C-alpha cells in the first residue's frame, strides 16, 4: 500500500518518466508501470482459473455418478472419497492424469450440490409431530468425570422440550425415553420424527426404513406414525438438533456436579420447565402457553403400560448367577439350575422364575462384570464358614475391618453368617458407575455385642 501511494504521488507531482520514478523508489519499472495511471490497485487481485485438460466431460460424468450412488445407497461410512474415485478411474478407464486434478474436480462437484440445495420453511399443526434425537454430554458424577447420553425431544408446533439422560443409547433406553416423553407431554402426537439410527431402524433408510420390531410395537400401542429422516439430513428435525446444543450450553456448562444420574435428570427437567416461559422470535406466545394449546390436539395415553424390557432366558448356574449381556447377576441360591426370564430395563435387571420376581439388580453398564448380593449366599455360608474370608459376595460388600474382627472372635460359620445377615443392606455402598456391579465396602461405625453363643449387630 505504501509503494502504491508513493507511485501515485510521483505521477501526480509531475515526475516525467516511469524510469525516474522507479529509480527514486528503488523498485522495478514493471511495478511502476502497473500502478502509474491508477488502472489497477494492489488490494484487488484477479483470480486465475485454469481448467485441467485431463478432467474431461467423461471424467466429470463418472464423478457425478459416484456421488449419486453414495446418495442413493445412504450408507454414511461407505462413501466415495476423492482418492477412491481417482483409483477407480485409473483401474477402470486407464486415467493418466494427476490425483490432485481429481480432488479439485470432486471438491467442485460437491460444492455445486450444496449451492443447488434449497431449504423449505416448514410449519406444523398443533399435535402433528414430535422430533427426537440423541446427544452426549460430560458430567461430574460423584466427583468423577463421565459421559452420559441425552435423549432430547421437542414438539414441532410449540417447541416444548423434554430431555432425559441414560447410560446407554440402546433400544430399552430409547423406548423408555419415548414413554417418559409422552407422559410428560400428557398425550401422543400423530407422528414422531427420528433419524436412521439402528436403535430404531432394522433396515433401509428414510422413507424406505423398516422400524425395529419393538419400536413398531410401541408405535402401534401408542398410536403414532414413525417417520425417519433422509440420510445426512439433520435439517429435517432442526428443532431437536438445536435442543441438544441448548442443553449442553445451559445445563452442562460448567460441568454439573451431581451425585447420581437421577440428580442430573432432575436438573434437566428443571431446565425444560424453565424453557416453557421462553418466547421464541416469530411466535405469538410463550412456549408453555403454546404447549397448553397443543395438548388439546394430542391423542390420550393408553391405560396399559407397555413392557419395553429386553428379555433373555438363561439357566441359573452352579454359582447361583444368571448370565445376561456378558454380565452375571446373583439370585437366591435355592434356585440353582432353574430356568429364568431376565427382563432388562435401562438401569435395572429383573429376574423371574415361574411368574415370581426373585431378584432385582442394578444393571451393569460394562462388560464381563458381576453383580452379587451377599444375602443370596448366606444359606451356603452358614454351612461353609471357611469360605467367608474368600467369598467374593462378602469381600465386595463387607468392610475389611469387620472381617478382621470376626476372625479374632473365633466364631463358627453360623455365627459369622448371622453377623453378616444382620448388617443392614443400606450400609453397602453401590458404585454409581458400575450400575450396582461389584459393590465396594463403605466404612461405617458399628456396635457389636458378642458372647460365646451368639453374635448380633446393632
């Protein structure tokens, strides 16, 4: 800029030649010639675009064919890259040009597709549609940083939100979250819009998607129409996409400090209730008032609550445990060898035998874990007292100090089992992160009264 200013100043001051101006400024005469008459400015640069001669119309047609195939297949992680298109051109057509030329052509073709994409403003009638989606967030739970999954739902007319957190994005959590959402809204919309995630879609995508059997059952029972978006089309459920970011910014910044997943869900519900007082630009009323108007158009909830649990039918093994989803859950030892029905819900596992509920355990969220209840093994420990000091159900639940105390008292197996029996279950600390698997001892104060014949705990 300073050089240009000096050139123009010399020209206006009447310096007779460009040669003299170049000598005065100590620059090239070509530079002086370029700017001498003010025909060009240094901040306005011309763009030069040279068409690669090797990118023929046939090559461009093949690139468009590859991109059209990707769109039709709808498989997100199996799409043509520029390198894959280049390799196919070399292998199938004997292409001799450079890979960089193909990369530029692919980039140009994709950019044109985005430019040609036009979005249509939508308007939904009251009670017409509910948009749902999954998101992730990090929280500090019991002092430890963990990742949780956010199920987000938003009515398309009123924009009323509902958010609930789960450990997993599995089918049980998905169905449970929809039921919670409909209960919160107080009715059922005519359709629910979701993407093509495998938790809901068995095969296909978009209008060709086939819903999972359990999701189809839920839709039939509650009377809504499952609607699936086109591949890579988050704009088709933009309201709930925005909700995911809203929750992260307004609830998860700074990182929430909570004691349990239930505490975090309470915070989420409070934020959803707070949002009902918000007025969206372009809307005539607050979200809460529009929701009240919309609820009049929702279908009523069914009286029968659908069982959304995942079921398995294992047999009780010799350790009085049943295997479900790679994890072991204990039941009372008297049921060894029996056939069971395991019903897995998002956060708990129920074990049934012949229509009788024999055990309820917190669901393990990892793999190859075990959830052992000490009370299930007390009848065996009465007969096998020497196993107490090595039994995993005991070591997982009972403080080490108490075990050392029992050893010093020279108690028999019945007395030791009774000591364990009278320990209140609320004294056992359950890990929030393991979903109840592998209980760890929590130190607590006890008063013990012991004589040679009995051992009791107060």
